[in-house]
């Protein structure tokens, strides 16, 4: 029995004429302690998939099993890093994290909770901004608060929806290592949504592409056979790395081409030009 | 979070930011490009006020002339040339008995304003003297278990203002106590929403006069045994009921339209219902609740005048009505004074709400 299991998942938004089936026939198994990355184009349904797993959404058809039990609603065992940060704007950085820590460890004394908050805020490098409100932070800083909030709850499984998208390469590298560190320490399970193939290869055991929607399904998985701890500079010379990377990119380019050709068949642009533009040639 | 409170900050907070331009002017801190802003923010408003007073003066003068000519004409037609000459002389002499009764000029209004202040000083002195005189007697009466003698003289204009403020705040708090909790419940529960929707839609547009009559019917019966004057209770309850709708609608809208992201956070953190309401739903709807409260306070102040007048409850509304009935030669000027006082207090109340709103909420709202 897998740790997390998605069985024939279908997800439709809307009903009757407006219904669009975003996800079709999704099957996925993640073992305990595994690190799985899902790559996909924008709008293909990655966030939808994440919300099905963390319990914010229910599948239209199919089953999500977590440790053998069907997922009903959210749980502290599955921590989420939201794509859009979802910080509460009336709370400071510290208060946003504190709220999560307090819910996760209701029995701990306040002093200990504050220490945890300080730890995680420090980990994402935001100690100087701990008393600031989200509005006063840059997009990348907000994203880091969101990371700190999710990890501070010490969830068994970490679900990350493009958690590092807004960061520069350097900060991104640091946080990737922090996440790997936390994942590796007590052998937690991780699901990472990303649009960066290199990030997926550096962090994950397996990469699974999500084909473009509607009716998005998972593509064939790519195993990353590179020993941990991985080193970014050494990895470049690893023949395994090059082979896997090329295979994934080729696959993604293929489905990208497919999508483009489909699109050009579907949409015939009307023969229109702005008036002024046409008049120029008269 | 510590903030030093400087004059600039306070004025900005209150939406009175233009005052700081004055300070800069006197401290010589104006830069070249600031002059344009200074011109726009200070000179233009002052110029427009002067223009307004000028137009008012001219308008009042021409109305005065129309009325004066009419009186002379009438005297001529009814009583002949001698009476007309007498009337013209009387008007020119400024005799009170024959002054045209029309829109007062700015200077007349200013004079009335000063006489109202003088009147207040007189009444206050009278009251203080009365209290001093009866102090010993009252002590004795209280010791004997009798009621103390209270001052029952005529209230001054300033007393009326405070009386009105008391009524409006009582009404405002009544509205707040009813509308905010009810709005929260309606916003949280779609069932309650459909239960109350017809009620809100039907009663929201009802006029203040009708609310007054309704409250009068009920309160009169409820207080049937008591000999106390119920006009204050009736007027503040009516004010509250008229003005609470904006808060009710805004609160329920704010509560029911909390950003889905915040709700998702509450779900992922597994906040309990109580926590969810107090830590997520309420803070996020605070800006809308305050917008509602701001409207409520300004509506309360606006309907107060009409309701005081109907309820014969002392205050600015009754003052205006009595002056109108009174028809003394400076009554019109006093009514205009009251108009300005009502307007200025309304403006200040609005700024007060804005300051409180900026203080409690995370989204800063600029003064309009
Ligand atoms: N609540 C909703 N109601 C209707 N349609 C929705 C809803 N949420 C998402 N969709 C649609 O489902 C599809 C997938 O959305 P989703 O947010 O899962 O994409 P994504 O892969 O996360 O995209 P991105 O990379 O831009 O974050 C989109 O076409 C979107 O329009
Ligand atoms: Mg997404």
C-alpha cells in the first residue's frame, strides 16, 4: 500500500453546459519518504491536483487515499505551500507563522512556540522583516513566509505548489537546500509542483509531467538516479543527469508542439485590423 | 509597533493633511515644486470659500431688494404714497419692525453666530449661579431622601449641539450593536441570509419620518407607566433604526465575501469555527464593516435633525424648527448658523470615523 494513492481521479469544474473537465484519469502512487516532482504547463491543472491531495477540493470521480484512508478535508499531516502565498494581510510575518505553529502544537507553551517561529523565520532569512506586514514585502519575501509557515508545522507530507517561483537563483538554491534538509531529516514525504525541470531534477526522486489540459493526465515518469546529497555543479557532469534532463525536455517540447498544432487548428483568427492600421496603406 | 505621534502624522491620519501645508509654509520648508501643491491645496480652497461668500452676499442682497421693493409697492397700492415713503424710510433706517424677511447675508449670519455664543455665556453663568445657590439646599434635600432641584432654564445653542451629539451617538451605538452582530450571522449563514433578505430589502428604504412614527407607537406603549420624558429614547432609537442598514448590509457582504485564499488558509490550519470567525473572517471584513459604520454615522447625523424636530427632543433639529416658528428678525440667520454647524460637525464625525478605521484596519483609506 502506497503512502499516497490517487486512483482514477477526474475533476470537473462547473456543471452542465459550463462544465470543463480539468483532470482526467489521474493515477499516482507516492511511497513514504519519497520526493516526487510534477512539472506542467501553466493552466494544466497542477493547483487543482494539489488541492485534491491536500483536501481543499474533492474529486468528481475517483479516490484519494492517504495512508490507506480516503482524504476528507484538510489535515495537519499534509502541509501546504500555496502558489499565491495566501498570507493574512492583517498579520505580521511573525504572526502569520505563529498562527500556524499554534494550531499545529496547541499544547506547547507560548515560549516554545515563539522559538519555533523565530527559527523558521530565520531559516527563510526574514528575521529583519519579522514585524512587517505582507504588504510591505516583495513577492519573493512573501513566498518565503509562506514556506516558513508550512514547514513550521512540521507536517509528515509537504505539498508544495511552485513554492520558489518568485525567487532569484541564489535565494532559490538556499531554500531548495533547506527544503531538502527538512525532508531528509525525519524522512518525510514531499510533492513538489514546479515549472523548472532543473529544480525537479535537483530535488526529486521522480519527475512526472502533467500533460496540458483540459483533460490533463499524467505522462510517463522519469526516475532520477543521482545519489544524494546532490551537488549542483558536479551534477552537470553526471551522464545520468544529462540523459534524464534531455529526455524530460524533449517530452515536454513534444507535448508543447502538440498543443500548439491543436490550438492552430481550433482557433481561426478573424481577418480584422485596427482602422488606423489599415488606413495607413491607402 | 511604536510610532511617534507628530502633528503631521495625526493630521494625515485624520484626513486633514492639508493642515501640514500650513506648517510647512510657516517653517519655510516649502520646496519649489511644493508651491504648486500648496496653491492647489490651500490657496484654491480659500479662494473658493471667498467666492462662495461673495456670491452669497450678492444673492442675499438682491433677494433683500426684491422683498423691500415688494413691501414699498404694496404700501403704495394699499395705503397710498405717504405710506410707501414711510415704509422706504423705515426699511432704510434698519428698524427691526419692517425689515424684509429673506435669505440673511453672511454678515448677519456671523452676527447671529456671535449672539448665540453670547447667549450661551449668559445661560452658562446663570446655570452656574443656580447650581451654587441650590448646592446647600440640594444636599439637605438628598439627605432627606427628596429629589434634588435641577436647573430647568432654556438650553443654549451650544447645549443643543451637545444634546444632538448625545442623541446621535446613542443612536449610532444602538445601530452598531444591532447591525454588526446580525450582519456577521447573516453573512456566515446562507439560511439566515435568505430569512432576512426580504426584511432588509423592504425596511432599508423606509423614510426616517416613518421610522420615528413606528418607534413612537412602540416606545409610548412600553413606557406607559413611566412619567419620564420619552422623547430622547424615541429619537435615538429611531435614529439607530434608520441608520443601521448600511452597516448591516456591508457587514454581511464583507463576511460572506472573504477572499477564498484566506478561507483556504483557515482550512489548512484547521482553525475551529470560533477562531475562523475571529482570526480570519472578521479581520478581513473590517474595512467593509467600517465603510458601513461610516455611512451609518453620517446617515444618523443627517436624519437626526428631522427626527428631533418630530420628537420635540431638544437638539439642533428642534432649535431649527423653533427658530422657524419663532419668525424673529434674526431667526433666518440663526437657521443658517445651525446649517453650518450641522455641516461642520457632520464633516468632523466623518473624519473621526476615518481615523478610527485607519487605526484598526490594515488597509489605509484616503480621505475623499
Ligand atoms: N474554481 C475554478 N472554477 C472553474 N475553473 C477553474 C477553477 N480553478 C481552476 N480552474 C480552471 O482549471 C484549469 C487548471 O487550473 P489550475 O489552477 O489548476 O492550473 P495550474 O496548472 O495550477 O496553472 P498555473 O501554473 O498557472 O498555476 C484552468 O483552465 C482554470 O481555468
Ligand atoms: Mg497553479
